[in-house]
C-alpha cells in the first residue's frame, strides 16, 4: 500500500498542529457546530478513500458509546478496519491520527480511546460491517475553562503542563530511545532529527511510545524504517504505529522531502516488526 504526499491531507498546516494536539478527557455537552461537523464528516470520507481496508466514521452519538467524563461529548469518530488484518489496523491508526490532527486544527478536542468505550454500542453506531472491527473511537467536542487542566490518571501519565491555556510540556522519552540500528543519532541528517521530533509527539496507548526508527544511508538516499521496540506492553501496537506513520509523513512533506513510502508485506503487528519504510531522496 502506498501513502503519498497527497494522502497527508492538509499536511502543511497539520505539521504545526502536531505540538498543539493533546488528549482531552472532559467535554462540555455542546454539540459540534454545523461547520465543524460537516467539515469532519467530509474529511473522514476523503481520508477513508485512501485505503480499501480501513475507514473513519464521524457521527452524532448518544452517551452510550462513551464511558466516564467523555460521556458529555455529542459526536465521535470511529476507526474501523478489516478484521484480523494487522496492516488494515495500521491503516485505521493512520486515519485516526489524521482526523485527530484535523480536529485539533479546527479547535475540536479529541482523545483516542482504545479502551474505555462501549465496543458494542460503537460497533452499532458506526455501522461496522461483519467483516470489520472497531479498533478505537474518539469523542469530538469542546472543552471549557479549567477542564483542560483537569488531572486524570492518563493526563498525569502524559505529563501535560499548560501555560495560559497552551500546552507547554508533556512527558516523552529522549530522542536516543527511539533510535534503532547501526546509524547513531549523531550521524543523522538534521532533517531526519526534525522528523524524529514530530514522531515523538504522536499519541500512543498508555503513552508507551513504542516507536523505533532505523536510519540507513545509501547513495543519494536515506531509508527510515519504523518498527516497535520493547515497550513492556504490546497493547494496540499497530494503532500506535499508524499514528507514527502519519507524523513522519507529515514532517517529510512539510520539509519538502521527496519520498517513496512502502509497507513490508505481511505486517504482523508484533514487537520488532517493521510497519513502514520511507526512501527519502537526499
Ligand atoms: C491506540 C491508542 C489508544 C489509546 N487509548 C486510550 C484510552 O483508552 N483512554 C485514554 O484516556 N487515553 C487513551 N489514549 C491516549 C493516550 O493515553 C495519550 O495519547 C498519551 O497519554 C499521550 O498523551 P497526548 O495524546 O496528550 O500526547 C490512547 C492513545 C492511542 C494512540
């Protein structure tokens, strides 16, 4: 499966949104504005056309699909993939991150939920087919005043710090943690370090940041290989990889890099498996 420059919808703007997006866990009961809902429904349809085996559904829902404080939100996006296919699940992760960033661009808040939602209610609400599964959902809504700063187990884990309503700090591992293979970070070109910084800000289940990137230099080309390392927890790795793919691709497009994207056949979704590669012209 290819994932081209054109598939990174609104990438120029989404690159700047990457540091601004964060998971919000308390919503007001205000439904999405007509403008936002129409835009996100259209965006979901456009993004879903990228892959034959994964899709996004944006819908107005009742609180039965959410648990806890997310229940206030009136809209959701659901991430669907062809059952039992880890590549399809990777694609659902890519679509999920595209819509999370696009929502953030509009000022619509999200939190990627891989658990903490009612699976059967969301299967029903999303019109999930018999050959499909829902891998996650997000509320789409607004937050108000101090709710942004509300501490939950998850936001503490993510280490959010806000100043004047802006996210200024979050917990992420150091760059070297993500560097895999024979080329040490000191030998990475500057643009590749910028790409790595964009990757590190991707969301991941329980903030485990399972991504590893190997950089291989050949004549006139640099290959980046994205895999998952020992994260101590294998939950939802293909989904996390999907988020990582989107961040890397958006950064490459923003930097004006020409690249070819490739997914090794038979992706298993297990630790260590390469999910995607980018051959980047120097
Ligand atoms: C695949 C996946 C599943 C997630 N599942 C949940 C969840 O069930 N509940 C929750 O509160 N957050 C969930 N998150 C959000 C992460 O906890 C969050 O992305 C991480 O802590 C980093 O924080 P940030 O998104 O604010 O950067 C999930 C994220 C991903 C990518």
